[in-house]
C-alpha cells in the first residue's frame, strides 16, 4: 500500500487553530493469491445512477456480515461490494446494496474525532463461501494486543507519478507493530491537536521505521490482522496524521454491536468501557477527561 494524503486542513474547536496534514508515499507488498486473504472486500459507492467511485475496503466476518468504518458509508446511499479478487477490476462476485443494509454505530461522532468509526453491512442473501470468498474470525471480546505485537494491514491502493496520485492497485499488505498506547495518546494530545485517542475503542500502530506510514487514503475499513496462524481480525483502518501512529477501530470493543447492529442501544459501548477501564493501566487518563 502507498500512502497519499491530499493536503487537508483540520479546524480545531478546542483552541481555534488550523492544522495541516501533508502527503507522503509508502510502498507495500503485493498479495499473490486472494485465497490467502479471501475475507477482503472493496467498496464502490454510487455518486449517481451512472457514476460510481471506489471508496474503501471491508472485511467479511460471516456469510451475512461485512465490516467497514462508518466514515466510508455515512451519508451515502448505494454501493457495490467486490469479492474474491486481488484485482478490483476483475471481481469473482459483486453485490449491490443500499443504505438499508448498512448500520452505522449509533454513537459514531463523524467530524474530526471519528469516534465509534464502525459500520456493519448485513446482506439480504448470504455469501456462498469458497476458496476465494470466506470469512475471518474476530478476536475475542477481551483480547488485548500488546505493544510490540506484529500486525498486518491490507488494501487496494498505490500512489504513482510525480504528483503522488492515488490509484487503485492489486491487493497489497504491509506489516508493523502495535504502539505503546500511552505514547500514542500523548503524541496525539500534545502534537498541537488536542485530539483524544481512546484505549478502549481504538488501537495504535507504529509507523514503519517510526517514519513511514502503512495505509493510504482509500484503505479505510480494511483489516488490521494478528500474526496468528490463521490470523484474526484485530481492527479496522480508521485514520492517521503525518508523523503520528495510525489509528484503528478496536474490534474487541464492538463485538456486541457487530452481533446485533440493528438492535444495539446507545450506551452499550460505554458500559463495556467501564468494565475495561478497571483493567486498563491507562484508565486514569480516561476517567479524568473533562
């Protein structure tokens, strides 16, 4: 994968300042066989009846359910899901869906913070699994990744040319390690951003060699997987800023929502967080937030 970020201006309501995120480029490794990552999904959304655009990735977790991040599907009404391929222009299978099949977490914040950045797509007909289309198991409710654990990220993007233009690519992967959460939290809070990162619902991943990003604009919703054999789904690509660890949705925090997205009630995540807080070495910081 190759990271390309168009220069983005972010307005901070906390201290009335502007911040700029500059582009960089990073290369990843091509995946040879979709059979090795047959849970991958690419999303296209329809801007109109005649125009569609690749937007994000997703992950198959059951014959009926696809996970992605909320900011990929928010305020969009129709999508095409692409399955069973390392080349998004040559899919094994496609499925057309509308917003009716998409459930965004009811406490998704949108905006700058992207809290609870997760959505579940529930298909009207189950996928027929085979060697190229299948599911990945999720980590358990109380799985805790440790700083230094090796992880892998996947996506369908690359950057080319002198202008660092982002384009579609055959499926790529990169590997990195989990960031110490206190270091990650402090880097976001202190880097003139006053941006809150939540240990209970988010995971931080190191930049490669502490300088090179892993994922790209267009890779959002793609999987963060463990180094187990077979791997398990640990997180979903959410966002990052230049020079700071990348942020992923923490799957273990959302198992209740994933199991019953339409029946999920606001506050259930917070109840779960209050339990996790007692076990968290960083819980004091969360409890002191004003």
